[in-house]
C-alpha cells in the first residue's frame, strides 16, 4: 500500500475542536437543523419526504420488489459493492502528479445493514491507493445510537489503507465527528483543508460539511489560507455534487462525491424511479465536468431507506488522476 508520505503522520491531526474548525455560527446552524429536522425537512424540496407523508415508501418498495420477483436480485445488488477502477483526465492536474490514486467510499449508511461490512472489506481487499476518502453518510437512521454507528464505521476504517480523510453527509450528526477522529483512523475536513506532500511537491485536499440539509458547507472557508491552485493543485471532498460551479471557481481539479446513491432503484439503463433533490441528471451518477473541474458522483457503497438496489449496483471507486 502506498501512503502519501511515510515521513509524516499518516493523518494530519486536527488543531481545534470541531465547532471552532467549522466556525461556531455554522456549528450552531447545524445543531439547530439537526434538532428541528422535521420542521426544516417539510420546508425544502424533497419528493421522497413529501411522498412518505402520504404512503409508506419503504414498505411499498419492498412489496413492489417482492411482487415482481425482483427482491432477491435487488438485495444481491445492494450487498455486493464492486470495486470500480476509473481514470480521469483533469485539466488542472499536473503531469508531475500523474497517477495519484484515490480509493473512494461514500454513503455507507452502515446501520441499515451491518451485514454489508464483510462485503465492503472484500471489495477493498488488495486495492492499492495513495489516499482514501469517505464522502459522508456514515449513518442511516437518526434513531441509531451514535456509539453503534461509530463501532460499525470503525470496522471499515480499520481495514482501509491510510491515510483516510472524510466529510459528513446529510444523515450524519455533527456530534459523530469527534469520536470518529478519536479512533485515529480518519481525519474529517469540516470546511477546512490539509496540504499533503506528494512526489516532492504538494497538493491541497479540502473538504466541506453537508450542504444538502444542514446548509453547513463553506468552500471559501475550506480554501482559506490554502496555497494557490498553481502551487498546490486542489481536490475537494463534498458529500454531494451541488457545489460544482463554486468549486470550479475555486480552481478545484477534482471532486469526488456521493449523496445521490445513483438513484438506488432505477429502470434498466440507470434512470432513477425517484429523483433525489434538485440536481441536473448528469450529476446523478458517474463522471462529469464543470468548467475545468472534473468530478465524480459515486452510486454509493451503501444506500438508504430499504437495503436494496435495482439497476444501480453499489460501488467502491478507485480513481486515478491524470493530466488532460
Ligand atoms: Fe446517502
């Protein structure tokens, strides 16, 4: 396994508590939205939430798959995440750093089906990378005790190649961040960045908090004080791909993200049966380009609501960055 630089600590230790790192105002906004989830959820565009007020969506999905004989297949698609190898030609990625490899997991929702853990461990076995990232949604249910999410996440973190950096997603409570970091197995980037040495040079790895529900993401804050993109090319971790224009304006070379689950339950060909959030269809799954930035929306390693997938297999992604 190749670490970014074996002469440095594997994970850059956080200098301050989470609230300080996010700014106290952003932290307070996030906690307020967590506490009053129902009220905020009813105010925003979320077709699944609106439908779930009328019909029991989860039971209907289960019933529909069983009635059509697709349930076992959909369970198998959920429980067998595949390692997907991809190369990206990035206009802002320098030739000197050709070949940086990023192992990308996202949307574990690990409490929905802890039986997924052995499949994830099998999926990452033997994967060689320089850096590992998890782009949020460690947790699925707001009712799952924090300690349980932590223990399940730790089983995956212990198996991942170091260093591991991450962000939180819209399902994660901010109080999960410090215990996650206390494992010593992951460093979260809460609207902040680290500069990592690589092949005698350096690149900037920034990350933002959730923008979808908690409105806590802040790219300018994450990039504040960073070297210029010319001195240190930029990678941005974000839970979802709703930040493309702003990330491009900040000269980001590559953005791995998740959140959409690729639709999770799709028609043959990958068109989702139920769209998630207001996102252009090209951002729903796979690679995309915004200006000179290349991004990738993972279909997700886990998924939410019901542990099934249809025409949208779970994935662990190994990105290799190349210059354009
Ligand atoms: Fe998710």
